[in-house]
């Protein structure tokens, strides 16, 4: 992926989305719409640098501007950017980062602290808190006359192959404890999958390797089945691309399964599937909305997640994969 620079003669479009993997992937439909809407621009994503392997897989993106957060202005001279897009949020922090670019056109939601009741650009839509996240960003660009499709989530193939094809990927990690299904339940699912003749591997971040090892050992696997902390991000994308099945909480792994249309069973806890659920495809959401506490940053699993049983997941696997 090319870095941002000022030497390209094409007009520049910068889209800000300095969040995590899943957050980037739900913005892909809007990014692809921007590519179609501005075919002659250099399309630059301002996202955390560690996401570069995934940015490389988004069709039509030309460059990456590593952006770790919203504390500092982007290192771009005011007026150098033709179009600036706030795909980050609706708060004044992200809006100010975008406004400092001094773009000819800014595509953003209305921000009360900045726009008041009478924004300079009447096309700015009001923020709607309960939208499907993919729809939210497509709706934003549509307000400026750019057609999009909220289900246009596909990524290109990863160049970093793992050599592992047709595995059942059991992704045991999640950034917050509120999304972590119990170790013993993941282990029971994995053991059942192996008993049915499937190859199983366990994934997560490097920080989640011990959790993945605990799941693997409890299920009777060797440590060589644990890929948490072993694969880089490009290899992880390739593993999901080639997977037979993905079982995961509502994390980046689940969004990768959607991007590659791989059968997936997704366990939802504090977040609502109506806001973060997958597009149509071989994807099944499991949760119990009646028990949802909705505390994203909690250390303990959300009751809506704990309501999902091992039998629920195995029945879900049968639905998305076919009879065992």
C-alpha cells in the first residue's frame, strides 16, 4: 500500500476511520461507494497503521495515511485535499480533524457543537443512533449524491497465504470481556467439530494466545492447532478467506467472514445485531436480546452472550454448513 504523499497529481480524497478492524470492515461499503463516486481521485484512508494489511485488500484504495487517533491534526497541508470524509463518528473531535484539512468538499454528519441548527452545507445528514453501522456510512455518502450498497463488503484476496484450507476457525478472542464466551463452551464446540471430522484451528490476538491455548487443551487438541499470536493480519485474513467455517463473537473475525462470504456463527453480547450484524449470506447470529445488558466495556460476559449455549452453536453450525 502506498503511503500518503503530496507528489501525486490527482485530486485527493481522504476518509477518516481511526478505529479497529471490525470498524474498518463495516465502512467498506461506503469506501467502495466513494471510489465509484470519485473515480479520478486518489482515495486515501486515514486509519491506524497496523490495519495496512486489510486496507490493501479493499478494492480501489490508493494510499494509507497512518492515523492512531484523534489527538492530532493529520499531517496534510490545509487545502491540499479536495474531498474529506468523516467516516469516524459524529463528535466534534473527528469533525475538527476533518475540517482542518480545508477541503473543497467535506462529507460529514451534522455536529451540533460546530454546525448548530444551520449548517453551511444543508446536505449534512443528522446522526441516527440506531442504524445498522454499514447502512450509517452508506447513508452519509448517499446524502451527497453518491450511490452505495450496504452489503458491498467484499475484500480482495490476501497475498499472504497460510496453506491451511477448509479449516473450522474458532476465534476465541474479543477486545472486551463483555464479548468473551466462556473457554469451556468454545472447547466443547471445537471437540464436537473434530468428532465430526473437521479440521479445527484456534485464533485470536497475541494477547489472547493463553486463552486460545486453554480452549485448545481443554478440547483435547495440541498446541499446534493454536494460531493466536502466530499469524499476522494478512495471514489471518487469508485463513478466514479459505475457511470452511468461522465461529466467533462479534469481532473483526466475524466481519472478515462476511467479507469473504464464509459460513459463520456469530455470538452477540452487548451489541445489537440490528446495528452490527452481518449482511445476507451463510451467517447466523446467536444472542438473547431480552437479557442484553449492553455494557460494552464490562469485564464480564454480557448475559445475552451467556444465554447462548453449546447446543445453540452446534445447531447453528449445522444450519450454515449443512447436516453433520
